[in-house]
C-alpha cells in the first residue's frame, strides 16, 4: 500500500513539474522568443559564412540605390542612357561585376570612350559591402 501510494505521489509530483515547465514555455511563446530564435540563428550562421565570400552574400540593392544618390553618383550619372558629366548607366548590367567594380574603385583604369577622367577615385575608400551593393544596384539597370 505504502509503495503504490508513494508511486502515485511521485507521479503527481512529476506531472506538476511537467505542468510548470509547460506553463513557463507557454508564457514565453507569446513573446515570440521560442520560435524565432532558431530561425535567427540559422540566418546569422549563413550571414557569417557569407561575409568571407562576397558573391553569395545577397547584396542589398536598396542600400546600393540609396548610396548611388547619397554619394553623389546621380550627380554625374543618369540611370537612363542620357549623358550627364559621365555616361548614362542604362545597360551597364551587361558588363561584368568586375568591370563595374573597377569603374567605381579605379575609374581611371578604363576610361569610357569620349569621357575625361572626371570621376573621383575616392570611392575606393568605400566599405566593401557598400561597393557590393552599388554594383548589385547597377546590375539592375538595363
Ligand atoms: C564627378 C562626376 C562623377 C561622379 C560623382 C561619379 N562618376 Fe562615375 N563616371 C564619371 C565619368 C566622367 C565617367 C566616364 C570616364 C571613366 O570611365 O572614368 C564615369 C564612369 C563610370 C562608370 C563606367 C560606365 C561605363 O559605361 O562603362 C561607372 C559604372 C560609374 N562611373 C559609376 C559611378 C558610381 C557608382 C558613382 C558613385 C559611387 C560614380 N560613378 C560617381 C563621372 C562621375
């Protein structure tokens, strides 16, 4: 008798502990902590893997577009084919990423026919990721 009573009591105790754990998990769920954490972990891991390798990072085209305005590129370049100080950049997407990148970081390396070396070379000092984003944005210009 005593043994089975003890067994029942300990089972009840175990059930109570279970219920407590379940309750505390339930209170965490509405805060959204339980579900998003694994998802964030995965994307963080993916991003960390990507930083060492510029290509698969998935550059931020929106940032590239903002930088194009913010850095003054748009003061010299139209995004259609019309000439400003520099050539219109429509169709630049046909060029390689490398060509576009060099055009930004070392403009004098390969001058576009009919244009003088008027583009500042200071863009070489931009953050790598901003250059990536600019290139990705220019790649959207057909
Ligand atoms: C002061 C004016 C000026 C500014 C500012 C400027 N550029 Fe230029 N850019 C030029 C000129 C002029 C050329 C053509 C001569 C040459 O190739 O360097 C050119 C060439 C280019 C080319 C090559 C175009 C082609 O058809 O091959 C790209 C790409 C380019 N610029 C991107 C940019 C980006 C991106 C920015 C901003 C980060 C920028 N430029 C800022 C004047 C400018």
